[in-house]
């Protein structure tokens, strides 16, 4: 049946896939508003961005669209899925996502290696962006670690911008997890 539609409309790509594809997004009002808010926060390069919504509301599609835009810049971007990560695992995955070898085995070595990379970005006059999808699965210790990383600065400029994406329990988790310094850095929701 899909072949019939594809042939009739002369479609050159599979528009009926179940996986999200930002090239085929319907720019409805709330999507456009969310996208503009996220783009503005990224342009400013400050703070933490929190994107929450129910399953199937377009969060991942929005992130893929933003990633496509960021791929045309020199901004280092790391993406990961935060399912059930503890702080040490989070540091390991963040560093690896930024292309670091993360040879350290203990948490302090991992932290120093990641901080060194981020400070190098600051010396180059830029910041890095970390996008964590399904962030509602992060542990309190992982959220605490993100809060500490988000506080890193070089010459009074933030050197890591974090975008947390997840279902509604993410907002509740941040509000009740005891990471006030994380919630105080939220610039856009």
C-alpha cells in the first residue's frame, strides 16, 4: 500500500517510517515555538535547557533538527541517552561522546579529563553542547554530576551547555532531587 502512495506522489524518501525524521516535521505552533526557544538558548550559549513532553510529542525530532543545524558549526556536540546512568558512567559516556578516550578508571580521573577538554574549548573561544535524551532515567548522582559540569567556566563564560530531554517526570526529578544549582541554571523549558 505504501508503494502505491510513494509512486503516486513521486516521493523520493520514505516518509512513513516509525522512527522520527526531522526532514518531515509538521511545523505546528508548539513545535515552532519550542524550536525557536531552543535555538535562542543555543545562540546565547548559557544555561541548561529542559525539554519535556509525553511520548510521541516530537522531542527527539526537535533534537535531530537542532543536531542537523549544529553539524554545520564548529561547536563540539555530544549526545547520549541517559537511561539509568550513575555519575561515573555518565562521565565516561559524556567523554566518549565528545571523542575522548577516557582512559581513567576512577571518577576523579574521568572528571579531570573531561574538564580539561572543556577548558580547551573555552581557550578556543567556544563552548561544548551536551544533549541527554531520555534524561528522566538519570540517577540523582548523575544529575548532580551534570550540575557540577554545567558550572564550569573559562574567563567568566560557560564552557558547557546542557540540554536535557525527557518525559514529564524529568522536571519533577530535577525539582526534587536536591540539585538546586542545576535547577537554578535552567534558562529555557
